[in-house]
C-alpha cells in the first residue's frame, strides 16, 4: 500500500535536535503516512541516532527510513518500506 503522505526530514549534524524533530513529525502523521529522514553527511552522532529510530519504528505504524550520503551509515528501511 502506498503512503497517503510522505514527509521528508533532511538533517545534518543535528544530533541534539533530531529525536525531537522526528517525534514532532510522527505525532502529526496518520497510520497510512511515512517519514523519510535523510542525513546529509553529518559529522556527529546523527546517523546512528536516526538508524536506531528506524529500527525501533519498524515495529510501529509510520515508517521511518534513514539514508545518508555516507554509505557506511545507511540504515535499511523497515520490511515493507520502499524508498
């Protein structure tokens, strides 16, 4: 099933704020919506934080997928998700 709404959240070196930003967006999404978090080459802990949230979210309703310009930090989308 295709998501009704897709929200793209770009982030770069935003470890201090990324969790709250993701929570804020997820609170506004419906069950048929998705959130795509795209890391733009962060030099802090942002990629690891986003990857962990993507793993946790794979069991929840809205989909969180993480991508990064640094291939070593890419997180796999939850099963059933497509980028």
